[in-house]
C-alpha cells in the first residue's frame, strides 16, 4: 500500500476510500442480494467538520465535556503528591497572540498528560499587571503626566480589560485551570501586593537591599531606569565615532617626556558617546599597555597605545614614532578638560584594552559602570549633568542646557571642542533600546534601589547545577545561558520612576536624605492595603502612612516624606513563587528563551535570597513565533498572525479557513518545543490540519467498527495472533509515547502518533480485520476479539492524543458506544495491561507482515485472486507455521495476513531466503466476502454459507 501511495502520490485517506469503494463494488457487481448481509462500520461521528460547524463544536465540547470543571475535579478526585507547574504570568497588555498560544498550549499539554495518568496537578494561572507598557498606553503619549492616581485608575481598567479578553481566549483553547478570579493570581491585587511588601522587608532586613547613586540603564523616552532584561539591541543603530585630543599639563609629565615640553602633548581619545564628554572626569590607562608618542604631519604630538597605532593611522594619516613609555609612567600625569579646561587625572583601569580605540579611555563616571568604579576607588565625586529626559541640565552651562544628548547635544559639544576633534565618523553597531518605546537608552547615574547579587551569587550558581532543563539536547547551552546572566550581574536595580506599580516602602528625610523602613511599619502598610486598596500609598498623606504609634517612635517626623519610586515589575513577578506556590519547589517553570534574562532569573535570585534554594526543579524552554521569513512577529512590521483567525477563520474562508482549536494545538505541539524559532506558515498550518483530519478518519473507522451489533452476546472472544500482535503494539506504543510526554518531547509525540496510525493501525490491523469484522457471524468469537482489540486501540489512541488535541479526543469519546452516560475522557481510569507485552508472538506476526510487503510488490491484481507458495528457511518456517499449521490452507491466519486465497507452506533447510511464488487461484471467489474459494453451488464459501444459515443479519448501512 505504501508503494502504491508513493508511486501514485495519493494520500492515505484517498487510498483507503478507493479500497473500500472497490471492495463494495465487488460485492454489488456479482450480486445485490448479499450487500445487506455484510456488517459494515456504522457511526454518527462526522468524517469532517469545517467552518462554522467546527467553531460551534469546539464551544460545545468545552461545555459538554467539563473543560472548565476539570481542574477542580482532579484536585478533589486524584491523589497527590502534586505535580506543580508555576505559571509565568503573561503581561496584561494587548490581544492574545501566537506567543501566548505556544506558551499556554505547551503548559496545558503538560498538565493534561499528568491528569490523564492519574497525577494531581497544581497550576494557578496569573497575570503580570503593572509596568510601563500599560502606563504608556493610558498616558496617550504624554509621558510627563504627573497625576499618579489618574494614571493608576486608567491603568487598572486597561489591565482588567486585557485580562478579560486573554482569559476568554485561553478558555476557548481548552487550557486546564480554575479560571475564576479566586483561582488566579494578579500582581496588582491587594493580597499579592501585601506579600510583595513583606518579602521586600525580608530582603531589606537580610542586608540585601540598598540605596545607591549608581549609573543605570536609563530610558529618556520612558523617564525611568531599566533592567538589562528590559532592553533590546538594535543592530542598525548609528552613532558618531570620534577621535579627540586632550592636552596634557606640561608641568607634570613623565620624566621620559620632559624633553618634549616645548611642544604641546595630547592624549588621543576615541568614543562613540561624544555627548558624555562634558561629564569627563578622568582618562583611564592600563599598567600593562605600552604607549607611544607620535608626531603627525603638522608636528602635533600624541600619546596612544602602540598596538593601536596602525588602526588610528587609517583615520588620522601617517604618524611618526618618537618614543615609548609604559602605562605606569602615566600615573602622575594630568590633562585639561576639553570644555571646562579643568585639570584632571590619569587613572589606571582594569577595563582598558587595545581591542578598539586608542588604549586611553575617556572616563565619565556618571555614564559608565567601569567609569563609576574608577571614581569610587579614587574618591572622585560623580558629576551628573543630564536630567530624566536625557537633556543637559543648567549645570552643564547655558550653551548646552536643555539639549537632547543623543542629537543636538552631541553636535553642540563637538562644535564647541572644535579643532580638538580630529576625526568624525558614523558607525552602525548594536546599541541598547527601550524594548517598549523602541528608542535608544543612555547610561545615567541616579539614586536607585538595588539588590546585592554578589552576596547570593555563589548560592545561585550552585543551585543551577541541580536544575534540569528541557529539551535535554539544549540543557548545556541553556544552563550556561542562565549561569552567564547570574555571573555578570553584580547588582539588580529594583526601583522605577513611575506610578503604575507597587511602591517601595521607604520614607526619606528631606533634610539629611536618610531613609527609614521597618518590619513594623510594613505590617501597617499591609493593613492599609487591605483597608484602602492598592492606591493607598498615593491617596494617603505621609502622616497617615506613618500612623500614630510610629509617630511617637520617630524623630524629625516633619522632615519625613514618602518615596515616589515603585518596584521593578521583574521583582513583582520574580516573587510570584512566594505568593502562589505551596510549601515546596515547583516541579516545572515553562517559558520562552527570553526568560533567562527575565523571569527564570528574577525568580531564581529572589528565591535564593529568601529561602536559599531555587524555586523550580526543572525548566522547559520553548521558542518564539516567527513568520515564513524567520522574522520576529511584530504589529509594526505587519507580520502578526492572529490565532483566532486560525481557529475561526477569516472573512474569506477560502483564504483563511476555520481550522479549529486542535489544529492550533497540534501546530504548537509539533513545532513549539523543537526549535528556538517557531514558524507560523500557511504550509505548516495546513499540514497540522491534515494531520488532524487523518486522525479523525482513522478514529471514525474504529468508532464505526464498535457499532453494538453484537449486543447481548456472551461468547468469550477468541484472540488470533494478529489481535495479540496489535495489543503488543499498543503496549509498546503507549510505553514509548508516555516516555516522550514525560520528557516534554511533544513534537516526537506527534510524529509517533502519525507513524503508528499510518504504519500499524490503519494499513495493518484495520485493513486486515475487515474480513472478520464485515463478514463473520455477528457473535463469532474471532469477530468479538476484533471488537475488543478495536475498542482497546481506540482507547489507547484517544488517550495518547488527548493532551494535545482534547477537543477531538472528547468528541470521539462522546461517540464511543460504551460511553452511554457521556462521561468525559479525563474522568475515566485506564491502564494498559502488562500481559499485552508479548515480543515473541510479535516476532512471528512481524515476519509475516514483512512477507506481505513482498506479496504486494509482486502482485499485479487483487491479491485475493492469487494463491501463494512459500518456500521458507527453517527460521521463517518455524515462525510462519505458528500462523498456518497445515501445509496448505485457505483459512489460516497466514492467508489473512498475506491476503492470499490459499497458501502452500514448505520448508527449505538449505535456503538462505524465503521465496514466494504467486499464481492465479483455480477457484472463483465467494460472491459475499470476495475472498474464500471453497464454493458451494450457490457461489458462497463455507464460512458465508454458515453465517447466512445461522443468522438473520439485519440491514446495516454505512
């Protein structure tokens, strides 16, 4: 059959229909009187559901089969211990998209498999409700709106509306959860905020939270500090690349250079942030670098790293070497600021290299982490001249005040420096952008709150070694990615200068800038949260926040004011384990690759800090949805695919057909955990739909075969070798597929399902039982065995696909003839018996099946019209004689499997290979079953004569 399909390029379904049609025509061509005596499959399960009917059926099944009740049902009816999957909260912003589909469906497949195997699950869905993207939406592009209560009111409404839409969509996808508000968590609800405040004071009391004046990633477009995880890197960003000179103080030169004092000597500096030159406070050098003094064509003397000389000459022209000095010899030197003309120092810096630039580094402590450390080490007060909007403040000078540092400000500075600018170029390079506004950020010093990561880093690194990461083939690379994020992070900026979030519970002394907080006060704030709601911090005065009891304990009460910073939303969600999980680790966190920089990391760090262990035992990492050109999906680009269009179809159903939920889910399972990029293409969606249709047709046949025509018959079934082989195949299939589920290899589950259908279920068992199923006596023991095995096949198959395509599985189960009370599939207990495992028996049948392939290759017509002579090797003879005890037979199991009218089985001990000879049968085929040649004068075989004599077969329609 496989060769026929391959050679003629027809599908499995088309081939099956063709075989069935030819078989039925064969009956009708000889005699119409026997058609109604054949027990053809019968079921009301529709072969196809498309368009509006598909959408209606999906909705009907959710209600009819208890999708919404399943989570609470399993909590009450299944035994622990729980399998805990902690939900990384989706952001409460915008319409559900393909990223949501990948994430939620993969989680649901995981949960449904656990439930189906009798394990109770713990899963509380949540939403990340705070943050700048929502705040920006409600500000209508007026980022400077300063009414926090109005911002919060609008943001709350916006988040609530987004959650309602997302929740409705997740329910329609069949996601298992308690979707009532009490069954979910929300980072902006009072209960969550109270927990967050308490965890903050726990961190504070451990000495892990501190306030400092440090350079941070600053977004002028959002007017707030950002974490590394809130950046995206624009590979096409253009920056001015400049080489400038700064004149050394001739009165303080290294001894080796004093002979040059009659000529001015300049240090050469290269930078891509010319706007930061106004904040220059030092030049950094390396003790390990050899520097050279060179002269240009205009007799100007410059100092730079000798290793950088060649690259600098490409921009400045030929430079003549005068002499060299070591970096250490520069330590006492001074230079003049190119704008203010202040005398400033040369300072050693471990970050200075010769990889790029001049080997001398312009140092602005307000605008670089390494620069800042140099200032701290040398007790240099940090000069901050840039405001929250990314513009120069008045302290920068009237000439620069108010200018945007990334545009006009940079140009103005270079113009002011004038002749000391030796070279200007424009380079295209990777530059950090605010991932929300899509605009460039700057490094800017400001007062912020931080968590000291260095104090917990070693424990965090140790805990990573014990975390399993799936897919397993990516374990090492993903583990290294998480390690790298933790290792490179000395501290975590947790404060944001916005309104839509959880306040940092701190009081500031306006006079001294000292800060105050305490556990006792935080407990009071929790009570205020409960009483007034999450807006209490902005609604109540500082005096009311402090309360009468604390006022008596605090000094200088009139000098205290509440802070205006909120907590980083990564701290919001990173503490979710403490609010949601029971007193145990999560068995699994399941999110996209980007969460190594985000939630995976923030959860790990907070958990290690507060309970000295990871909050999860394993991570399951999936990819991102991309278009057919492998481009990330974006509304601005216009390449977004709406999952609702896939499910319900578009306005033009010919162009965008309604595929239904299961097609979406099959696409996720087939591709979501396989690659870092998950393509959403018409071809892949169509293939997923075709897979669902193949499943549907095979399951329909199995349902039809179970039509209760043998109702009331109490004869014990008689299992043939083929039946036992099928049970063995089901046992092996079930074992293998469960192993794939347990290891989250859902794409391999899909492949195994389709392989089992197309190689074993449909072409082998379903095809080879048709004679017994259609033509045997309704209550014959061998037909009853077929019914039993068919029922087991249906059950194992449906349960194996149910985690991925629950709508199809439940729909099939409603049509299962024995399910008279319409019990949902997930409520039914089932276990594959170990007695089905019979590898020795399977070996006999598999040998016969391999010979069947040869028969199909040799045959040039319907094989039932042929007889065969098998001259078998000794080993094959022993195998095959189990299936045919007589030397010649037309009713043996071997005849059934090879589909030959009769077989002569011979042993040839000297043969190296079993030989098959086919020849025309000498007898006519039975006019009823189109198979057996033992005919009486009525044209029927002995079996069919017996069936018609013993039973009064009712009319059965297809």
